[in-house]
C-alpha cells in the first residue's frame, strides 16, 4: 500500500451510517436467506458486536479512501 495513511474510527463510521448499514445488511440477509424473519435491529446489533471484535477502534487506511476536502 503506497501513499500516506489516515486513521478512521470504525465505531464512529458505523454510527454515522447506521441507517444505511442497517438497510444494506438486511437486504443482504434477505437475498441470502429469503425466508428469514430476522429483525433489522438484531442484525445491526450483531454486526456492531462483530465489528468491535474484528477491528481496532482506529484503523489505518490510505488517504485515497478519505476525502477530507469535501
């Protein structure tokens, strides 16, 4: 990976995009298991738990992943 690095706060990103993440995750579950009756809030809660276990609070990404001048 070349270029300079930026830090992103994974938890804050999920908080900012909560509605979008919940909608997209539910759509994925519905596509994979059309007969599921999973509650979107439960899916999001589990996603958050897995995120906390799978990532550091701050993750490094290349600057090309972040547009601070927008």
